[in-house]
C-alpha cells in the first residue's frame, strides 16, 4: 500500500501473506476493501484499514490456474475474476461464494476483466486475441467476440458513459470499439428478419470479417472485400472498431462507403 500524497510505502502485512506472484489488485468502490488475485489460483479479500483478511481465500474451487485479473462491480457487491484457465467467475464479495460461472468461451488466458459502469456487463480480454462481453444477470454472451487484434489482449476498459470499449494488445495497438447495445448489435438476430434496407445490406456484407496474414479481408460468406497492405494489417479497424491507435498514428475507416484499398482493389467483392 502506497501513500498517494508523499509516495511512501505504508507498513503492510499484505506483503508477507502471498507465497506466489500477485497478478491483480483492486479497491472496492467505497475504498474499504482490497481484492487480490494470485498465482496460487486464490482470491483474497482485505480490509484497507486494518490490512487483514476479511474472508478466507476463495476461488480455487472453481479456477484451476493463475488468477490474472480481479475487479469489483460498481456497487461493490460482486467480484469478477479472469484466469489462465480461460474462464471468468463472479463471486459475492461479502461471502466469497460463487454467483456465476465459470464462464466459458475464451480459448486462452483471460488477462483482464472489468465491469461496465452500470454493472450490467463484464468485459474480458484474452490471449486468444478477442474481447468478449458477458451479461451479469445470466452469464450469457452479450455479443459476438470483438475481433481485430493481431496479438494477445492484455487490458480492457469501458468509458464512463458505457458507450465505448478500449483494449490494449501485445500487437502494440489500442482499439476503441462501439459498445454493443444488445444482442442485435453484433450478434445474429433471433427475431423475424425485417425488410432489408441499404444500411442492413451493407452490414450483412461486412459481417464476420476475417483478415488473413497476406492482407486479404473476407466476410462470413468467404467473399473478398478488400486487401490491406502488410504494414497496416495489425492496425486496420474492423467495422466494430471506432478507431485504432498504433505507432503509425490513429486510423479510422468509414464502412458506410465502398472500400477499394491497396494495389489489388480490382479483386474486391462488390455488393
């Protein structure tokens, strides 16, 4: 524990109570508790005033590997954890009892978890290069995985108004995404299809984008849409991405207009 006024280290018994690396630590919204996630697969809850454990370590009954990330919900009632076992769990912060999970979907380590500002969703970033969004009320996926990073996703965050998602990656880029408003935002609709207008047709063409290492981008129907120069592959924004920040600057793409990019533009699919 550090004093933010004079940057001095406060005497703390927390230092001596972990026998393994501590990957994550977070304050409760009221500042009275601290939650930590450790390489022993356990979550510990501390009093920030007395620096003593207020609960027995928990989580190892459900997580089978390192705890990479822990965070309180905005109301302080819940704690979400992400693990190297590729899962996410949600616990009651006052009892340590499992509330939801393990949530499965990621195929590699979960490096980062965070609640949305209203506490209704959990965002997760993983070494599988995806960002996922989960509903707190039932643990279901709130949208399709957000794809675009060419490296492991190391950190995720949400804007205060909940409108945007930010992710940082091993690929040296930061992506800012539009936060889905619901399952119909980035997910296939379960309702009866409405008449297709020009906007919807455009969205259908650009759904399920896949980018190959050689720069060709195809949609979910394996139709070639455009080609991206090799030095832009990791920076290029997908339709869900508002913009991408990298060493070359900030890049935005207007997917509402036809795209003819690179010197192979004549091979692009035209809808």
